[in-house]
C-alpha cells in the first residue's frame, strides 16, 4: 500500500534573509556532512547574497524556516544546485520538490541550460528524488574533486557517481562516498 503524501498548503518559498542564518545552519547540520564551517559561515553566505539575492531560497511554514536550497549560475549556461535540506518532521510533504521547482525556474530565467548537483551515492532516497525530478548520472568516467585552500579543513574527495550508479565495483583504493570525506 502506497503512503499518501501530506501536502503543506501554507508553504512559502522566498529568498534568504540574513536573519534566516541560524535556521539554515540547523538544516545543514541536520544532514550529515552538509555544513562546511568556512563556506557556510554567516559571513560567507551574506557575501554571496550581496552578489546574488537568489543564491539561497528558503521554504517557510507559518513563519518558520523548514527547508533551503542553494543555487549558483555560472557563465549563463551551467548551474549548480546544492544544500537542498528539509527539516525532520517536514520531509515527504513536497517541500523539497517545491524548492527544486523554484530553484530551477530562477536558474532558467538567468539563462541556465543545464543544472548539476552532487548526491551521496549511498543516499537512495535522495537519488530516487533527483531521478524522479529528471536528473540523471553524467556519463563517463569522471571524478569530481575539490581542493580547499584553507588550513583547518582536510582534503576531500567525491565519488564517481555514474560508475557507481550502474553498480560497477570500485577499484582498489577508491572510496564509496558522494559527500566530502576526509582522507590522508
């Protein structure tokens, strides 16, 4: 028997305001490995908002921030969506879908022709959500990596989503992780 989804009718999607910081931070901390103390600092987010007021969208129910998504449009062509998070107790009510719809619409109006995102290969719920939303694995044998240029955070690595999603085995030494993980 399929569980019927409860929809929240008094949901508002709006642009982030500086006063939302603590609630957005709580949303990110609720998700394992999603909060970065440098990139997601209050100062950093406020700087991004000064550049682009659409950088963060929040979902609000009865005046309470219950979800957020970050979006970035580069070069008028490609865009990224990241930090999609919905508070426990509000999941399964269509909030993530509404945040994604609004984020995609705003990026489309800015000229984006494609959107990319990272998803933890071990998070089946998120992978299913993105697949139902029209996202698919990027073809090829690519691995995304990042180098942090500040000393307090260790190096991180992102897994190869396309190979793992096809069920291919990892090679010796590869890690099975779609979110940043520390390594030597």
